[in-house]
């Protein structure tokens, strides 16, 4: 049984979203490292942490969805 185009698209979106979350974490981490201001550094660190939570949630959904796609 082959994968439907819709499921393939959803599968690809999950993978892209996870990668985007990882890139955002890196970006916010770099910004935090550049900040001399404690308030701004903390803001970027919090944003990085939020992206890590998003990544974990997406990975969990990806794992749940994958058996539906791969059979």
C-alpha cells in the first residue's frame, strides 16, 4: 500500500517544522550570547526554550503520525 499525497505532504511538513524549530533555537541562542543586557538575554533564552518545547511536541506528533504514513 502506497502513501497518499496528502499523508506525504503532512509528513514533510512535520519534518520541516521540526527543522525550523531547531534553527530558531540556534538563532535565539546566538542572540542571547550577543546580549550585554540581562533582560534582553533572558528574553532570547526564554524564546529558545519555547522553541525547544515546540520541537519536542512536533517530534511526538511526528512519531504518532509516522505509522499511519509508513504502514
